[in-house]
C-alpha cells in the first residue's frame, strides 16, 4: 500500500520496542519510587507522634503495677496479716479463700505448702503436722 507507513521490521522493530519498554519501565519505577517515598514519609510522621504516648503509658504502667503488687503482697503475707489468719489451735487460713471441689472439700491452694503444716480439705485451712514434723520443707519455706 503506497503512502501508508509500514511497521518497522527486524532489528529496527526490536530496538524501537526495547526503547519504548525502557521508557515505560523507567516511568513506572519513578512513579513507584515516589509512592514509596510518600508512604514512608507518612509512616515516619505517624511513628514520630505515637512513641511519645506509648512511652508515657509504659512509664506509668510498671510503677502502678509494682505498687499494686507490693501492696497486695503486704496485705496478704505480712506478719500482721498471717497473725490475723492464725487460729488458737495453730491452724492458718490461706491468704486467698480456697475453692470447693466437686466432692465438697476445699481444694488445696496452688503453690508450695506451708512449712510444718498439712492441708485440711474439710475445713479449708493449713493444720500443724502431727508430731511437729516440718513437712520436709527447706529453710525459709514457712512464714
């Protein structure tokens, strides 16, 4: 067809296609790079504002938790608290009220046993071991 431009063939066609792909690829890379930089800037701005709040919360939380734990520990295990939980016969009520099992007996509290005492599931208290035995507990096991 005379007057109509013909499509390049052979090496010329491959060179033209390669140049077009390179330009297209470079443009896509530039757009992708710009989008990535913009997203990174937005993320960094958000992160710059957020840690201040997290640090303030993190600094306050451990102090409050340790104060609460310390106060709870003192309320349960101080000498006065243990004396208040000790009966005339020498038995000691647990620091936390025991739960009843399906059989109707009080479940033994979790953790180690009291030095020189056995658990009484009927009454829900620690009773002195008959014969004054220390129950095999090591030093410091009792209060």
